[in-house]
């Protein structure tokens, strides 16, 4: 592990975790024999893949039957708590530093989406962009894959949901307005804290909190429904901010709010523990203890129905605080229903002649 003098600024994870799917691993027992520094703040690398399928069915009882689509694997935002870190191990990478500096690009995602929606067997059902990693992370500014996918959704009048922490979404406000005019889009903006100093440590390469609130305000003022995700709630770190976050979101026009409690599944347990001990050493023990209190004495609980909300006294206090805050600041508000009846497959130019 790194000491406080070696803290990697601009990154969330401070370690390279072992990958359980690899037979071999890098070790640093004999550091003098290594040609390069193993744990360093190296530049972000891009890897290109050409999958055969892009729309994934999600059967989680916590989420209901839904579909997701991820144009990127790995996320440069570097959120320390991100549950998606573990999925990077399937690609042969670390859930730690590799997750935020080795980004996999699926350039053919728009074409695959078009193919999926044009399949006669496809029935319209909301598809969630960023079910795993943020579709508006920094590299999207250059590649524009997400914008091309929104154009496909608009072409088919197909419902789409988006989760993001990046103000880059405002670049596509023209497409979002067109989708919203037919009730075809829901936007979820994650706001974990109103403390910018904490945000920089928790989510180092995301949009600032002021910019995120501007996103909520800009989208809402143009009739685009926005749900604010107070997620994840981390006991003894940001849990006290729930009322202020919901109030700020309501003042910016948000239609609704939701929350989840942090859970440190898989490699994230080691990544988060290392981070909290380096970043907030005076709070580390209390934070970890209260997270465990919400999950039956463990830092993670994978049971459906419990994993996202937790249980026990602390989890109940968080739930009550959220509900009372939402009732106070967002009473009577709700997200519009998706319109599933607008869906249509464009006919070819030749067919239009007949």
C-alpha cells in the first residue's frame, strides 16, 4: 500500500488489487528489481473491442426486469465505491487502479443498438445507459458514442434511461428534449455530497457538485425528467447530507429522488478500506463499523432485497431521514411514465415508394 506521501491525486483507488481470474500476478517483494513503478499515477489507456451484442437483459430482483447498455467498460471518473469495479476483472484487469485508467471502448455500440431495435422480435422496453459505467465519462467528449446511441433511440422512438455524474450530458440536450417530448427519456443524476472537498476525494474525475446541480436545473427546465440519486449513502461520511441534497435537487427542479446504501462487494472492500484509512484516518474505523452494521456485521451483503438498502438501526435511521426529506421537499412530484407506444421501425426508402 502507499503511504500518505505517495497518495495518487486525481485517482480514486490507490492500489492494484489481485485479479482472482488470473493465474499469475505482479508482486513487489523485490522492488529494486523492477524496471518500472508498479503503483503509479500513469496516464489513461484506451482499449478497443468489437462485441457482437450490446443490449443486456438484467434479471436482478432489486432492479426488476430491465435492459442495460454500456458503451464503455471501466470508468475514468474513479469513484472509490463503484460496484462495477469488479467487472473489470473479467477483462484481465485490476478492480483498483486499472478500472479507472484502462478504459475499454465499444465503438460499434450504435450499430449494434440499431440492429437490436430493428429485430422484429424486439418489443419496446426501457434500456438503461450506464447500468455499469458512466456513458458520459471523459472519453465520450472525444468519441461521441453515447450521442450516436441517443440518435438511434430517437430514430426508433424508443425509451431510454441514463445515469451520469458528468455535465457533458448537456451537450446532448437537443436530443434529450426531442426524446422527452414523447416521454421517452429519464435522466438520473448522482449527487453523493454537497461538500466539494469530499466529492474530489470520493469521485475525483466527475463533474463538480455545482455543475451537477446545473445539469439538474438545465434538464428540468426543458421538460426532461430528472431523478436525483443520493447514492451511495456512506454512514458517518455523507449520510448527514441527505436532507440538504434533496432540498438542493428540489430547488433545481428534480422530479424525484432515490437512494442506496454503500456496499463493498468483492475487491471493493480492500480498495475502499485502503482509501478511507489514507484519506480520513480519524474517521476510518467508525465509517467501516457503521457500514458493517448495515450489512449484518460485514462490509458487503449480496442478498437481494437487502444489499442496496441494508438493515439494522443505522440503515433504518438513513431510510427514515431520506423519506422525511423527500416528503418535505418533493411532495407530489414523480417521474413521468415511459411511453412504450411511440416505438416504430423506420421503413426503408424503397418501401416508402409503395
